[in-house]
């Protein structure tokens, strides 16, 4: 009987210990790390699945108690209670600062006390970027250096550059720690060689950071580029006949704004001010006639330099039909043909070279056309642009490649002649070599035959003559 009581006691004791162990494991507090933006709000939550009326407590990185159950322990108006129960203790920290970052502790007052850690990370918001270094206006072709700077980011922010709507890649940036030891200052420098197309273009510096989410901070700089004027002439008609009115509009763009344009004809002032009237930048020529033929220039200038464009005018007979032009449609320029006695005299007009027709009347049956060109002449030391305005072709157009290949020499004949010359030269070299090889040797003269024992030349000759009597005859045969 006593043994039975002992066995039951041991069994109950074992079950109690096991129940306490399971209860202790279920009473472990659970927390999560939190990331908050500087100036925002962070909520710290501590949960317990099973709690037998045991108190919960939150404390800061300095181990100061913030809340003990629903009782506030630290006098900080930024800290508020969200929820307090046997299973959860949640608090809010508003107006977060960088100094709030650290490890917070949730404690469950069991025997022994159980704790869980939650790390609060505070993101430093980068300040609005500033672009410096632009001292405009600058001249076309100069190198521009722009520096974008942003401070207060944690972790370090990322800087991107845009010119217009196009991103400029691979621009390096540097970062350095601020005085507080927690945030960073980031700088990036963009170098550009500017031209006239960059005038008025907006350059943007964009700062990306995880604290900004989808709204990056941006700084802008509008480029002010000075350049020599670009000049272009627009005309009211492609086909000018006697009695018509022609309007030539001079379009000049530049920075600074070009001054009033000037019109000239063949390098001199306009010859007929009564019929040639200038209204602003438009030249109006009324009642066209043959004397108006020539080259008209439009000149524009600013502080950067001057530039000009030209228009070549040829006036045709009043009764000239437009039917042929309308049939052919727009095409390449074709100068009118002048009367000639042979096809060799007919000019060939290759594109884009334009011949200026004379004012002599055309041959019957030949349809004349108007040649209208606009060419920009570059100013000294400056860039320039050119544009050519062409009228639809009229009359039979001559193909620039019609005589191609007819005036050049026959390359096959030349190659044959060269081959024959080379072959003959090689034959001569071979024959001359064989001749020289056969006649190569050493020969003695009559004077040299007795020169071995003779004291002088005369004695050598006498000895040579005497020695010829008994000398053996030697003959050489050449094959």
C-alpha cells in the first residue's frame, strides 16, 4: 500500500514539472524589428501566446522603462500606449529622431524573467539637393561643370542625372559622414560640353533614397548657351514668273537674340527700294521682272558673331506653263539648258551642285525652272548651318550619271600594254645575263707575255715578239 502511494506521488510530480515546462515555453515574448523614417512614427509590439496574468514591460536602449503593463513609466509625450493585455503590449513612438535608434527590450516577469529584443532602425531623410557650379551664360563649345549636393541621408543616398528626359548614366558620386556621425553628405559632379542644342535645356539632379519611397527629391538647372545666329530663308513660291510677287522670310535664331536682319542683292544694297520692301524680317518683291535675277542675302548678327543665308532667284516668262512641273512632281533641281550647237556644250548638273542660269531666253520647247537655294555662310570663328530649298523640276531633266564611264580610259588596254612591256623587259634581262656569263675570263695582251722577266715595257715587247715563234697556238671556241 505504501509503495502504491509513492508511485502516485512520483507520477503527479513528473506531470506537474512537465506542465510547468510547457507553460514556460508558451510564455516566451515575441517581438519584431522595426524600420521608421526620421520624423515618422514607430510601433513596438510584444506578444505572448499564453500568459497566466504575468506583467509585460517595454524598455528603451538605455534600459529605461517606457511602459509596465498599462502604466507609463517615462515622461515622454512622444510615447503612447496602443494596446495592453495579458497577451500583448504595444506602444507608439512619434516624431522619431536618429537618437531613438537602438535595441528595445520586452520583458515577461516570470520566474525567471524572459526577454525579447526588437531593433528600431531610423532612416535619415536626405535634404533637398542643390546644384552649384553653373555661372551662365556660357558660350557654345565650353565645358560646363555642375555639382549636386545633398545632406542628412542615412544610409547614404544615390544621385542620378538627367538632361531633358534622358538619363545620363555612369556619373560617379562621393559620400562623407556628417558631424553627428550618423548621416551622410553625398556629392556628384556632371561635366558637359555644351552646344546650341543645349540652350534652354533643363538638367535635373535626382536623389533616390528608401525613405523617399517613390517621390525622389529633385533640383533643376536651366542651361543658358550663347551661340552665333543660325539663318534660314523661307520663300512663298518655287516658280517665279514675271509680274508675280515674291516673299522671302529670313528666320534667324541665336542667343543673344539677333539684331534686325539685313537684306542684300549680289553683295550690295537692294537696287529698287520701291518694289523691294522690307517688313521686319520679310523681303517683298512685287512685279517681278528679269532685272530681279540674282542672289539675295539675309544677314543676322549678335554679340557672338554674324551669319547669313542666300536665295538664288531666276524669273521666267509670264506665259510659262506650270503643267510640266505638276506632272513631274517635286524632285531634284534642274537648271535650264542654254542653246548649244552640239551635245558636248550641254551642261550636266550633278546634285547637290546648283548652276546659276543666265538671263538669256531659253530655246523653244525647253521648259525653264526656278532655282531657289538657301545656304548659310559661316561667320569667322563660329559654327554655321546650311539649308537648301529646291523647287520641283520642270522640263526634261538630265541625268547626272548619263555620261559616266564614257570619258575614262579603257583599263583593259592599259593593263595589256603594261604586261607586254614587263615581258619584254624580262626577256632583255635574261639575254644580257647569259651574254655576260659566257664572256667572263682573264686574257693576256702581247705586251704582257714577256713582262715577267723584263725590266721595262720595251724589253717586254721584244721578248714577247721573240717568244711567239715557239709558242703553242691556243684557240678558244665559244658555243
